[in-house]
C-alpha cells in the first residue's frame, strides 16, 4: 500500500472512531428506544468498518491457502443457504407489517441480501481460484 493510500485509510479509521464515540453519546442521552436502536446499529456498522479498514491496512496480497479452499467452499455454501432462508422469511414478514416497523424490517432484509451477495462473491473467488490453481 502506498503512503498516500495508507494516510487516507488512517483518516477514515479516525472518522469511524469519532462516529462510534458520537453514537455512544447520543445513545446515553436519549430516552427514545427507536433512536437508541438506530444509533446502536450505526455504531455496530462503524465497528465493522474499523475491522475491515484495519484488515486492509495489514492485508498486503494475502490469498486463500490450498488447505482452506475446500473447507471454505463447503462452509460458505451452507451459510449462503441460511442467508437465503432468512431472506425468504423476511419477505413473508414484510408482507404483514407497515409503518416504521416495516421500514426497520426492510432495512434488515436489505442487510440479508447484502450478506447473501457477499457470500456469493466470496464463493466465486474461491471457485475462480480453484479453476486457476486446481485447489478443489
């Protein structure tokens, strides 16, 4: 990673830390459960962003090792199916609710779709590596 990119990622990390601190302050001062729930979710997302950014800072050009590929493909496949089950249930639930609760649950559904797509992309990377290196 070049110095300019590293500096930008460090600044991003600092912003995420400030977001977490600010969310904590709002959660502490608020008496509204909806606001607390939304800010808690933002805080959790920012913590996730921190982990990802720290990984990026330390990752270099890591690749999946031969010994991990088959196990990963099987586990990822099972997990992808579970995410799809959650999506199916969420769709049924959303047909039965409306208003603010519907908006919250729709957000959860979009998260489930995001998880599903991330797993599909990861599985594709595993299988591409298989075709390129013959691991599976």
